[in-house]
C-alpha cells in the first residue's frame, strides 16, 4: 500500500533517525536489514505523522512508548486511529520493555510477522547482525 506524507516531515524524520533514543537503537539493531524476514524502515513519515518503525509489506507500525507518551496518551490514540483507518496495524511496546526484555519484544514481533506471512515461519532468526 502506498502511503503519502507531508514533505515537511522528511527533515524531521531524518533528525529523529540521527538522534534515536536507546530503546529505539536497541530494537533497530534487531529488526534492520530484514533480520526478521521483512524490511523495516526507521522513523517513517505516514500522512502527517512519523512512526518509530514501519514495515510496508505488512502495513505494520511499531511504536516505543517512553515517559513522554504518558502525557500524550489521547494524542497517541487519535494518531493511531487515523493511521489504522488507512490500513496501518500497530504493535506498541514500553521503553522499559525494550530495554529490559528485548528478546521477548523481538519474539513478539517475529510471531506477529509469521502470523501474517506464514512463509516466514521457521525462518532463522539472525541475532546481532
């Protein structure tokens, strides 16, 4: 699915990629380069928003919610509803889960991918490449 976005978001997304927080960097190292069998993009603009990670093949956004999300739950919910109405699916993790339970987070993402794309079931998990 082709998702459009405001061109004004492109420089912001680039800056976010350069200044990623620890949990984003940790997760990115586990999902980049098709390590889970599908391609993820980091800080992907969609519509008028930017999602932490996005897989076009699965229309899947992965969001990491840190403490800053605690004060903007309503805005995050509205944003997610808008993007879901465009066919984007979401998986959300807390910042602390990524930092403390990275293996479980990656396993949950892998299970979601396999449920949507059975041909990837049993594909080797390439840790740390």
